C-alpha cells in the first residue's frame, strides 16, 4: 500500500491503488474491524485511480509510459491478473498524467492532468479496449484535469489549474417527450435524427453518420445499427480562483456537483441543472479542517471529504446546498496521514492514506459526532 491513492469498494472487497509500488491491492473488508489483504498485482505503472465494474478493475496510470489505462481481471480476488492495457491518447499527447477513471456502460472515461485532456475508451471487450475520442485542453474549464464523474450524457471534470469544472457533452438521449409502442434493441446509437414513419427492416449492416435517416415510406432490410462518431464537446463549466482554487475532486448527485478544492481548503456546491454555459456556485465552506482537501464522496445528505494536509475525514451536511456545514468526522495525524481518497458504503467510510501507506475504515454511523477508526491495513 505504498502511497495509497485511490479506493473503491465493491461487495466485500476494497480495491486500493498503491502509486508507490505500481500495484492494485485487494482487501477483504467483510469484517471492518479486521480487514485482510487477500491479493494484488503489480505492473500497474503509477496506479492513480481505480473503478470497479463487474469482474474488472479499471486503473488510470499516471506514469503509464506505454499505457494509461490498465484493466485488471479481479474475478479471483486472491490472484488478480492484468487482462489488457491501452494508450488511449494519440502519440502527440503526453500520456504520463492519467489521473482519474470513471466507467459507465461500455465506456471508460479518463481525465489527464497534462494538457487538460479527457478521453473516451470503448471497453465492451475488456481484453481489447479501443480508443474512441479525446477532448484536449480548453481554457479555463479544462486545464490540469484531475477528476472525472459521469452522469447521464455529461462528464464533469475537476480542473486543478483551471480552478473549476468543465462539463462535456457525451451525446445520448435528450428527449423532452417520447411515445414508444415497442422497442427491443441491443445497441442503438443516434446522435442526430432518426425518423421512420412506417416500417424499417434491416437484415445486415446499415451505418449512418450524423445526418440521420428520414422516411415516409418503407425501408426494408434486417438489423438496425445506427451510429455516429463520438465527439465530446465542452459545453459548460465554471472557474473561480478563490472558491474553486485547485479544484481536485468532483462528485455529482442530482442537480448538483460537489467539489473539493485543494488550494482553497474548501468544499463547494455547484448547480448544474443547466449544464450549458456558466454554472453557478450556490454554496461553499472553507476551513483549516479542510486543509489540502483531496477527495469527496456524497452519500445521502452528507459529503465526506478526505484532507491530505489536515490528515482527516470531514463530514459536511449538504441538506441545504446554499449553506454546507462541517458537522463531524475525525482527525488522526498518524492513521490518516496524507488522507487521499474516500469511498462510503453503508455505515463505513474507507480512506486511502498516501503517507501512512494504509487503508483505514471509519464508522460514520453518527455523521454529526466524532467518527471512529475501527480497522485498517497498513504496510509493515
């Protein structure tokens, strides 16, 4: 767990990236008071961020060299193995700065610090991932990209150098109304228009670009596969050199984005109900208790913030988004030294600590009081 930087909890396991020894570690947390490391794999160069979906763990490699996304088969928790890897960026872009990965459906989304990059990777075949698209730096909303969160048809990116967030349109369903009698499909992608007034039968391949299909009569064939090139578009965001100074982690829930800001020692709530154009900061809190705010996770009416310099986990009441307030948490300069990442599941918060080289499990069943560290795993 040398320089533990990211944690993801799925089922009875916590998956932790160890940046210092280029590895992914798997920890059995079924007994939170006595977690046990059960397996791991090396060769994940500069393991910075992890997202688990199904039998695979997707790891962003900040020091990737020839690969910036590594896919690890974790079907055997005691013997995880690298299934594949990919350099998702074109050769002219610096690959060594993949910071964050988010998986949704058949795609993995990666943010890059250098160049403020954002990439989309097709992971429908985990053994052979494919580069799909990239959006490079657009000042000020995409600069020094640190963290990515995908919700619906939008990706939300926290940008440390840009002191704010960028909102990227990924395409997808955006319909004010729909009247569907029957629809059965495995894959249907249409970025613009598909209009069929009567029947459409396609038996073998029909590939259509952005323009779409329009017919008032009969179009007969057998399998309908309509696709258009994915072209991520930066459509909105916000920058603030004060409140969002060093924006480093983002979590989206409902109409709000919650952002931890490393340099401002702050936490901010942003209204993203209209993702197009400039978003609005509706509330924030700045405090020495949030010194080096590094990661945020939202569960219910609380936001949980890991603070790298304060060596703490702080719990913020967000029931009133315009007035977020710190109501609980725990500070421990030994066990939470360099608190870097947090994941909340049930009554526990799981914190990866980069300086302490550890995973700590914290009972947060009483969010408004002092939380208790109940267990952990640490490098000897």
